[in-house]
C-alpha cells in the first residue's frame, strides 16, 4: 500500500507586521524577517486549522475520511479534544480515528506520520492532517520577534498518485535550555545563548537528513527540493548548503522572510510553497525540528500531477493588511 498527499490547503492570517515596526519601536529586531503573519483578535490555531482544512477537503468525498490528525504547539485549550471542533466545523464523520500532537515543533511531522500509520487501521481511503501554529512569548523576549502564524492541511490517500511518501528517519538527543515552556505558562523561553541553540539545531537536523539519505541509498543531487525547519532563513539555508544541497534546491522552500517562525507549520508551509510549482517526478525532503532536541526527515516523490490548492501560498501572501507595533501588542494582549 502506498500513501500519497493528494490535496492540500493553506491559511495565512490577513494581518502583517513589518520588521521595520520592531526597529522603530525597540531600536532593533532579533529576527531577519521582512514581514510576518499575525492572528487577528478573533483568530486562534483552531480557527486557522479549520480554514486550511476547508480548502484541503474541497473536491474530496468527506465521508471517506477515516483519520484526522491535528497538530499545534499553541492549542487554545490546555485540555480539550480539539479534533472534535474540527470535525463539527467540516462536517466529517464522528466515527473517525483522531490524534492530537503538541509540546514541540515536531508536532507537524508527528501528525503526518501518525496519519500514515492510522490509515492502515481503517477501511476508509483518506486521512486529513491539519497543522496550525502561532508560537508566543513575552514582548520583552528577543525570541518573540520572529514568531508568526499559519496553518496548512493535507489529504493523504491510499494507493493514489500524488506526493508519495517514501520513508522517514528520526533522530533525538538531549539539549537542555533551548526553547521550552513550563507548566501553566503560555510564553516560550530559552537560556538566550544563540550559538548553543544553533549548534543543537545543526547537529540534530544534519543527523536526520544524513540518516535518511543513507537509509534510502540517495545523495543530495537526487532531490529537486529540500525544506528544512526554519527558526530563521539564514540558518536553514546555511545548513542545507553544508549538507550538499544547492540554492536551486533550497530557495522554493524558504518562507520565513514572509511569514516568520510558524512553529510546527514551518517545514510544511515550505512544502506547500514547493508544491505550488512542482512537476511530476520531483523528489523532495522535508525535515522538521523540535528543540530539546529531535528531528524527522521525510522523503517524498511526486507521482503524477501535483495537487493544486484553491489558494496558493503566493496569493495568500499578497492578501494582507499591515499593522503597527502598538496594535500588534494589543492583539497579543501584552497591553
């Protein structure tokens, strides 16, 4: 049995804030984005998830969706079956296998891998994976500068042409003090040593990607695209080059500069941007990362025409309204 992505949807909040707003208000900005997406006062990760999922399920027989995998590091409730809300909003069957993933930016690829496994346990043909995230921290924390918001959704199908899953390699090791959240707190923190955080990211993602290449007997040149998790664009691009990938393999998956750090969505929004312009036969690697630290590297091959969303990432990036820093703080409920 093969498992392929046959449809996907994206949601990007309408509001944006430019990097210049941070510099004007604070004198500096610790993140190298040009602008980033910001949730409005009536949005959260579940409302974003529903919007992305509506596009993904368009044209699919919803009665044949047997699995729903949901992921976020910032669910609006600390304890609640958020999948139930998505089921009701989309009109899916109540007799459906569900799972929720959080606690780490690995949640997005965890949800995809869970859906692949759960599909074998149902007689239904399709699985829906929805990943929505909006990392949060205090206004005085440098790490907060880069935090954006986005959602994406994917329909996985048994034995249909599409973006076919080929294999996965996982790597995890202990790295204390980088991007963590304590019980009862919504704001993220770290020990503030960027060199240490970058080293953990580089070592973990490198081990995951190299492990996948060795497992499949491939080399970097065998892939048209590589999409790495993006806490910022420079580190992701630099690491991809060290791994042997060229700029033409990297650029399409880089979305940080226009959206910011979208947490568990980071790699998957990059994948959506790649799929918007992919061609049959393209091979691609996506590699997620979660501080602490762990990584999943997944290999895919496009067998047939690429799935086309109702809204491309490019069109959603052009639909926007800019806000100032004070309004941004109000939306974040910091003032």
